[in-house]
C-alpha cells in the first residue's frame, strides 16, 4: 500500500478535544433529574444559554435522535449545528455531531457509581477549513471558562429542583 504524500499529511488537521464535567452526589440529585434538565428544552435553554453571548435554539420541540440545534456565538462570531445522533439506553448518554464552522463528534456520558453521577461532556473537533481550525484555540479558551460556569448553574438548578421534588414527595 502506498504511503500518503507529505502534502496529504500536512492537510490533516489536529483534532481539538474539549471536555467538561460535572459531578453530582446521590443526595444532590438523580440521573432522572439530570436527564430532565437536558431533555426538557425549556430547562436546557435556561442553564445553557447566555444571551447575547451565545445561545442554542431548535425548531424541534422534542429532544430525540435527529434533533438539530443551531449554536451561535457573538464573540468570536461563529455558528454551527449540533445534531443528536443517538440517545443511549438506561440514561447512559447522548451522542451528537457538530457541523458548520467547526465539525466533529461529541457526547454526554453519564457515569454512575456509589458516590454519585459524573456528567462528562466531550467534543472532538476540527475546523471546517485551516483558517477556522487555527482560529479555534481562541474559541476554546472561552469554552474552558464558559462551560464550567454553565455547568455550575446546572448543578445549582438540579440541587434546588431535586430538593423541591423530594419535599413534595414527603409532604404526600
């Protein structure tokens, strides 16, 4: 088999790995409540969107495989689509693709153990062209600050929601 030419090797762009995670103890929330805050689009937008800096929207109202989000950033100006490709059984996770100015794959993975739930968000991306690819490290710096902040908002929402839900159940 012939080896790829140097010019073909040079055209291959390095993948960017973007990871964010959130750990929730079992006494703070349940996997069902975590999923509800991802699948109920009103709840999802409430913790994820930060208008006008960035926001996601979808024409679909139901979170399912095939759902397409349009993700917009004001600074740096960038738009891309996120398509849900698979919802794993037993609250195991969500797989998605990214297309547009950035392209690649990603997933939400929910890892449960005796201590709690690790919600891990991973994306493996490249730029749609060399300019965007080399521009992305600037975007990644923002992501590394922004996403943990949004996950902290999700955590606060989940703790409050789960607490109110437990209090409602004990009042019955």
